[in-house]
């Protein structure tokens, strides 16, 4: 059995982008004439956690509890992107242990870990590469958040931090930044989140060449 898991951070964030990736992999089938209409391909079980923050460990999310009930040895658990399932090393190792205990194969469709046949494989090479790639990604997110916070604090101290709240903040902003790291274009991110490209560029300000860390003023 092939099992697919998806997650979005907020009620307004769409699962559409993940569904497109899963459709390209043959795991979902597009339903013609229906907005965002998709259904699982034959032999596929789909479980979705909408409006679920990544701060909740994967094994504690409602839909993942249903995955646990459905999974059997030899099944394949697939996610479109790793950050939809796990955010840090602790979480990914917990999921790996869960998969190993049940004989379930773990696969990711995009990003630097997409070439692995089984991310839950119990061998030293797989574990090492997962540790390195996940740790680097986590370090980059922490560093970017730190730099952004320092820039905002400095701007507030000088009276330069003004304007309307950003269209992408909190978990939505983190999802956009993680997806950008995975290679998703600004245009695709804007469509997936229902915002302008300018809003996406603001969320990615410190990641884009020649851009400032500070948000632009509305004036």
C-alpha cells in the first residue's frame, strides 16, 4: 500500500501545491471541473493535516495517527517535501524510528533528500546524510530568523519599522522560506499561498541577492 501524508500550517494555506507534486508522481489524480479537485490514485491512501502547525511533532498530529492505524510492513509513506512532515532532527529521527519499527519505507518527492529510496533505511550512510542535510537546513532557518529579528529590532530602535503587517508571517512565512530552499519559484509560491509576488519577496528578503533584511516601509 502507498500512503501519502500532507500538512498545511494555517486554515488559509492551501494544500494545492503539495497535491500538484503528488499528482506529478502519480499518487493523486486530478478531478476535472472541480476546483482543487484531486483524489488518490489506485492503491493510495491519502491523509491530510490542514491548519496544523509544524511545531506539533509529526507523530502527535491527528492525521498521522490515522497513518499509524493504516500502515503495515512493506507500505511506502510519501510526502511532497520533508518540511511538511518534519522540521528538525529530533522529529525526523522519531519518524525514522517509527517507520523502522513498522517496516515502512519513507520517501520524499522533492528537495535534497528526494533521491533516497528509503529515508528510514537503517544504515550508517543514510543516517549520516540525513543528519547533515537536516542540520544544515535547520541552522540556516535559525540564522535567518536571528538576522531578521536583529534587523527588525534595529529598525524599531531607529523608528524605521512601520507599515502594514506582512501578508506572510508565522508558520506561513516559514513554509515559504523552506519551500524556496527546496527550489520552488517565487511565482509558484505566490500562487500556492494566494498572495502577490511582492509579498513572497518580502518573506524571502534576506535570501534574495541585493535585498535588505528589513521589510520595506509602506510609505
